[in-house]
């Protein structure tokens, strides 16, 4: 009899301890998820605001954690814990869902382009693999980031496939974006927009048949704060405002260092009138970080292809590992009549 009572007491304590751990996990998760929601509040120093907003990039993984805790609460029959887990699911999942959209329904006869964006990575010496991949896939327009002089020399022989090659690597330090295009260009520009970051490469492409397209390669700063400012926030707003100077169809590709639901990337979309690729396409990190290989489901979708004024991104997918910490993102872009 005493053994049965002792066993029951032990089980009761165990379940109580598990319940406490569940509540601690939920409250901690709620606190983390709340940070991006308080980032827009006035009065916060720019570095604090940047740290808070940074968390939004991890909403997909945090939402999965909330779902797992909700299931755990269901097993333990803890209704209040399940309700709190549901709140966490909404805080992390709804912004991501709101940023998602499906592929638009277009006339099957609509002309399309194949487009690719790829952060080559400054430490990538596997240029032969990248060149071979480009020759095999031969996308019509390629946006590249973190291009070094070594990379530029390796891509130069692709002139037979891409006669238009726009780079700002020679013109300014820390400017490392590039465009490869099989279409001729009316004009090209490279460097910073009005003297300020982010680095860009821009080309007014002649697609033929009376169609033109302004192609823009960009690389936003990482979302970490500076000592007294928020570099990515400043670059995102400056870049979005700079795009207003380009009329007509615009196609943007690059490393945005954030998901399209995050504050800075969402503002680029709304201010510049851009629409990104449908779905989620996690592209970073593609190599181990400090020796630890993250599972694919923890990768972040931080590389994007966006359009306005006629071009519409109708599908996208990530490509294979090519020696970079990013995966390439390939997209199909439809050229609607609105862009004529």
C-alpha cells in the first residue's frame, strides 16, 4: 500500500515538474515572439529596435516550436497552456502567412523569363561549378552578390551567353553586386544609389518586341545593429526610395538578409510597390556554421526576386549547393501586357 502511494506521489511530482517546464517554455517563447511586435514603438533606440526586429526572421522556426508545445499541452491536458501556445502560434505564424501568396493564373501563352539570384560568397573558390551550372541552366538574367575580382574574372568567359555584364566591384570598395544578362542594355549603372548603401548593379534591358525592363541587383546589410544606428533599416528605406526613380517594369533580385514578412523587407515591398516570389524558399545557411550543420528546415528564406510594373514572379525554387553559404534561387517571371 505504501509503495503504491509512493509511486503515485512520484508520478504526481513528475507531471507537476513537466507542467512547470511547459509553462516556462511557453512564457519564454512568448517573450521572444513579442520582441518584433514592440520594435515599431516610438522612443526605442535604433540598436534596440534592430535587435527586436531581427527575431522576426526566425518566425517559421519559432512557430514550429509553438506547435510542438501546443501538442505537448494537449498530451498533458493543460488547456491554458494550449491557449498560450495558440497565441504564440498566431504571433509567429500570421505574419509569415500574410506575406505568402500563390502563383497567379496567367494566359499559358504569356512570355516568361528564367531568372536567378545567388550570393556567391566572398570565400567561394568553386567558380568552375558556378560557371558550369550557369551554362547548364542558362537563366536569362542572373543577379549576383558578394562578387570578388576573382569571381568577376571567372564569369568573364560567359560573355557568349551573357553579353551584358554589369558590376560595381571595380568602382567602389565594398560594392559587390553584379548582373549577367543575355539581353542587351540601353544603359547600366553600378555602385551606391545617390552615394549611400546598399550596393547595387542596375541595367535597362531591351527584351525585344518593344519590351524594356530595369533589372536591379542588391545586397542589404545583415540585420544586426550598429553602435548607434540600424544599418539594414537605413539601407532598406534608402533602397526602396531610390527605386521610385525608375519608371516602367522593374525586376529586383538579391540577398535581402531577411524574410519578406520581416519589417525591413516588407517595407521595401510596400514602399517600392514590389511583389516577391510565391512560397517560402529557404536559402541560408547552406554550409555548416562554426562546424555545426543546421537541418534544412531551419534555413531562412533571405534571398528574393521581386517585380512590379508588368513582370510577375510566378514560381521559384532553390538550386543546389555551389560552394556558397547560400543556395541559388531560381524563378520563372511572366511578362504580362502591363509591362509593354
